């Protein structure tokens, strides 16, 4: 891709992201909770495992530690 094409591509996606952010901000708490409930019910219906293994927990806690600048 040429540099100009890349810039146009990025601008288009920036507009799309801005539109999506505006739409999400306009949702009421009730709508957001309904969406969350739907996602959870779908995951439960698919029998997804929500448990987190010890290794993932360690990695996440390290990332949080580093992100806070406590290295």
C-alpha cells in the first residue's frame, strides 16, 4: 500500500471507531446490562470454562504490577 492509501485507511477506521464509541455512550445502563446478560447466557449455553488457571493469574498480576510502574 502506498503511504497515502494507508493514511486514508487509518482515517476511515478512526471514523468508524468514533461512531462505535458514540453509539456505546448512547446506550442506557439497562441496554448494556441486557447485552452483558446475553453474552453470559451464550457462554454458559456453550459450556465455556470460566475458571482461570494459576499461570494466567500470575502473568496478569505481573502485567498489572509493571503497568503501575512498580518494577
